[in-house]
């Protein structure tokens, strides 16, 4: 017999009755019924009930074992009494009669929080004691689900003819939209490695090398702020690239990946392929976002022309957007005031206009007095304003009004409970702009800098940069961007010109992307790829609202590892070894 266990805590059934077994795990709870002691013993696989009788002589010892201690129990398996059967667990028909109990690891300190409790626990405390937090059944199941999804994805890619290749973790700094984590070199004084934001250049180099279809479960590192759907510091993605491939080839693989993952690991409804394709500009116009939640039926519509001659100062010389909500006229004044507060305090609006239409088609509230019968008729014809509806108006400069309207759309959908339940609504966002203006008013890449511009060199040479579209695409699911990719620029001339428009000299391109530029001189196949975010994918499969709930050891919102206390100061000698001196900031 194994020293610690013959069976795990999730597999004993009535077929095992009469067998002498040994089980080991954590004491979840001890119930003392006076002369009879019940122990719920838990491991990764489940829970088994053990019973300690007076005849065993173990009651006194067992009753003093702190919960969450690890113990082993040896004894025969017997059927439970009919009235004590637990149909909610696999082992619920049987129990182990304890003849021997051994304490393997006694809990010596008070628990900082209850392990399997519905009580709310502060997240930073949970992260500080993540090894205890992971004993929680829900969190543990998320991590086990993650493992299943990753194995499933690996098998799916291999079945589709992709070759798994690991790319370097220590590499050179590369502009990919976020700040790099830098690693100083001991051997090469004053020089630094960078942790990869993504294996972008390496996977393109693999295409040049003749690897036809590459993939890896890739760790990525970005020094950026945390969000509920984004893990700060590091994350994982299913990185893949395909030679002799066009946009449609990649979108097909992405569609198959998401539909098979969701259908295999959930019972929710999943959109069938092909997914809806929405050009970037259309997404911004209709949803106010490039990651629209299609479970929300609300649409943003432009009414600027309708209000052009209306004497209402907040709308004057502004772009005006409208959102019609059927049936919302019955909402209270408190609801409309609440939406106005949200728009002005959280969404960045100067004001939120609104109007209600009753069953007699009479307007009231908000901006009703500024809407003439003629304007009302136009609104009915153009945007579908009708009886028992409410219309919300957002007015601002063109560059900001879409974003504000998008936030209002989301909030309306949530407050009115309009989102479809238990469904994955997927779409492709395509035709991203190649360039955009950054906060300083300078041209910058909108998406991936290594993307192929639509129209090729001619577009780069003749078009306004802000009008150039790229073969870039995202997969969006339920309001989350779950994958991003592009057809790659594989011409050195195109590469130089594309970066030149963004403010890089040819020499800078050759210096910063020397390997890629050089490789493109040696017969580069056209190629394309994408990278679904694994953490975010698992978050959706687990129906979790927080990405940290599907990561074993996540950073907190400030990118700090509270368990390992990182980042931390290091010994002075370690700094000397890498030729670094810390200069304290003047107060």
C-alpha cells in the first residue's frame, strides 16, 4: 500500500465497499456528533467523508486536528445510511471508517480568511496568501479548466498542421504599443535585453526560414496598467503564423479555434462561422467601440443633420449621436438622472440629453421642449423613435463623441438588463486604420507596425496616412478583444516606407529591426497570423469578470506580486554586477 494514499478523494463509489483504502488531503470540516466524528477530507479531485467511531480510539486525537491540516486516513469503505447520502458529489454514497489517522502537515497558524466561504475577501489579502486562495473550489476549478483549455488548444493546432516552436525570452527592445521590461546585461556593460511584448519578429523570421505554420503558447511581457480583462506585467497568448496565407485563411483558423473551445468546454450558445465582419469605422460609428458587445441590441445613430438648425446650445456645432431604447419610457426619473450622472462623471460627457415618448406619441422630459414636431418626425423616420421608447443624445466633438456614446450604450445595456444570456457573440473587426494621431498629435501606428497596408506601396506613397487601411483584424467576443492579428508586411522597401511615415528613419529601421530587415532580402513568403489571448479566453469560458481569477499567481492592479513581494530591491552587489546605480529621486 502506498505510504500516503491508495485512492484520491474524488473516486470512491459503492463499487469500492469492503475495500481497505488510504486517502489523504486537507481537512475541510470536522463534525462532532458526540461519540461519532465526521471528517470531510478534500484534495484536487473531490471530497470524501470519513467517520471516526468510539471503537477506533481516535476521536480525542481527531477532534483536535485544525481544519486545513493535511492528514491521511486508512480504513474500510462502507455505504452511507440512506438519509445521509450526498447526491451532489461523486463519493456521496460511501464513507471511509477510520482505523488509522496520520497528521502529515498540521496547520500552525490561524487562517487569514475562510477557504471555502461565500464571504467577500479583500483581493490583496487573497493574493498575499494565494497558496491558500487556490484551495478554494471555484478558483481551483478555474485553474484546472485553464489547463484543459491549453491542452485542447495545443492539440487543435497540431491537428491543423502547425509546428510548435519556442522563441527567445531575452531579446531586443521593439516598439509594439507598450513599454518594454528591460533586463540589464552583466557581460555587456550598459546594454539591455528586453522581455518580448510578443514573439512578433521571431515568428516572421520563422516564416522566412521555411517553417510553414508555427505556433506556441507564448508568454508576453508588457509594462502597462491593469484592467479587469488584462493582466499587468505578463500574460499568455496562442501565437501562430502561416506562410502563403491571406486574411481569410487566418480568420478561418481563428473562427475554428473559438467555436471549438467554447462548444467543448461550455454549454452556452456559440455563433456559427463565418462570424460577422465589421469594418473598424463602422464599429466605431454603430457601437462607439472597436470591441462591441453584440449581446447588446442597442445601436448608436448619427442625428447631427437633424439638429443642425435646432436652437439648443449644447448641440450647436457639435456631432450629435442618438441611442433609441424601446420600452424605456416607463423608466423612472431616477433612472434617467442616474444615466445623466454616469455620462458626465464617468463617460466624459458634458451632458446627456434624453426624451421619453409615451403611448400617445407625446414627448416629455429632458430636451423634449427643443424637439419640434418636424424634428420628431425626422427622428421617427431616421432612427426609429416610436411610442413607449426613450432616446438618449450625446453631443461633442467628433473625435470624442463616439467613445462617450459607446460608454453610454454599454451602461444602458447593463442597467436595463438587455444583454443576451448564456451566449457567445463573436465578430471580426477588420480594416483598421494603418496610422492614427497620438496624444502629441504625431502620426503613429494604429495597430501592429508590421502590418501590410491595403494598396501596398502605392497607398503609402500617394494617400493621406490617416486614410490608409491595413490588413489588420481582431476577434471580439462579448465585448472583449480576444485575438488580434494581421497580414504582415514582407517587403523591406514597404517596411522602410511604413516606418518612415511614423517618424522612423531608414537607419533606425535597420538598427532596431535589423534581423527582420535583413531576412526580408532573402526571399520572404507572404505570411499572416494572429494571437488569441489565453487568459482572456479562459476568463470567458469560466464566465469570470476578472482575469486574475483564471491565473494561478497573478499580479495585483498595481502590477505587484504580493505573494513573492515583487518588484523588490536587490543587493547592492547585484546592481554592481550589471553596472547599475540607483539614483534616488529628489523630493
